[in-house]
């Protein structure tokens, strides 16, 4: 046993210090970014915000809506070939493989099915997603996928430390997903005591990845546009959102009335709700590591996207960053004990 006494921080622990700026308007800020990935050698251009591969968020409807703004969706795992093919045929005019990833675990039978979908639809992205990215089995699986599909863009995670970020990149991942326990419907930290404050995890993993020419996703913990801006300021190449994109029409789900207000169910993918739906229940050797909640019905995701992008543009004007690429170079974090006045919340 050992104790690391170095202070680690979450988004709520800091604010971004403003600086002189020559920008006259938010309109001048460019949020699109272009990346060339270390292992696939493919190039991608878009707004690097991702919908998480969760029920109610990582849906085909969300893919269509977000791609129109250049945003990305990791589609939830539980879709078969027929659903993928039907979605493409229904949205052939707006289908863009640059902005969608198929999600897989590490089951080899499931991988054979997913590989068939990738080849049939010419998908460019795969998200290899498990809760605990620290297993040797996971690294071996990433290496196998890279060998079998050398030109695919691989997202792999989740991890929170520099050493494992580098190991996944060296094994073949292009983008490492960073975050254990920060999500709004994740109870991993409660159930296991395991985790890492998200802002520090992003800073440390981004530094490790960039040293190898790799990239990272800040996955989880964002509650508002300001948190997303902080993640980019900390060095994240992409930011993945779950709760912030939950509750919209595009996510599907039944709208119900609770005390006269419209709500939609939202749950973690390790919750008993998700495991009952997709796996026939919670296995007797594990426990639920997610919660199930009712979130307000928010209508179309269009308004949320505009609010989110507007907030990030405003951040850039406050620190003098004309592009999202330059935001991290212009960011100085200051420690704080209170982010905002909550008297009317």
C-alpha cells in the first residue's frame, strides 16, 4: 500500500483565468479540428465532441442530428447488422462514416459480427469499450483489432493513468478514452472505491498520449458547457458526453409525466436496468455499477448543441484563442472553492 499525496482535481475545483483577447466576436472562433491518427494514419476533421455509447444517447437518431454539426456519435453496442444496414439506407443522404463509431466489447464472437458490419458499411471507426481498461486481455484485443483492420480508427478505454494510456496507444489504439467513475449515472467509485479526479486524469493522460503522437477522449464528468471547455483546456482532443445529451427526442425512450413534468429514463450501462435489458440480468458474481434516473425531457438536441458550442466559443474569446486547437495553449487554471453562485438553483 502507498499514498500519493499530490493533489488531483475535478472540473469543479478550477476556473479558467481570462486573458487579453483581440477577438471581437464569438463568430470568429473556429471549433473544427483536424487530426491525423498515429496508428491508422487516417485524417479526421470535425467538431471533436462525442455522444457516449449509452442507451438514450448513442443512437442512430443522435448520429444523424449530431453529424449535421460535425459532431460524433459512438453508437451503443447492442445493434445487429440489420439495424445498421437499415439506418444507413434510411439516412443515405446524410450518412457520413466520419462521424460514427460501432462499439464492441472484447467478446470474440461479437467481434466477428461487428467486423462484418464494418466491412459491409465501410465504417471508419470502432470503439472498443470496457469499464476496466487495465486488463492484459483488453490490450491483447486492441492489438488483434489493429492487426485485422490496420486502417480502422480505434478508440479504446477506459483508463485514467499515463502508463496505461501509452500502452493502449502502443498496442494500436488511436484515441484512448479517459475516465473511471466521473459520469452522472456511474456508481463505480461507490461500489469499488476506484477512480481518479477527471481534470487531472485528462491532463496527465493527454500529456502521455501526445508524447507518442496519440489522442485522448475526456469521457464523463461534464455537467455544463464550461466543463467541456475545461476538458479541452486540459488537453483533451475529444470530449464524450452522456448525461448532457440525455433526454432528447433523438435518443429515443418513452416520455412519461412525473408530477406534471415530462421525463425520460436514463441509466448507466453497468446498471441493473441495462444488464436486465441486454444481458438477461445482473450476473451473480458482480454488482450493479450504475444508477437509473429520470431526466427532464429536453426536446430536440439542436438547442443543446447550439448552447454547448456557443459556450465553448465564449470560453475561447475570454482567453484569446481564435481556434479550439489553441484553447489549451491559452488556458491557465486557477484553484477555487466555488465555481458559481447557486442561491437560485
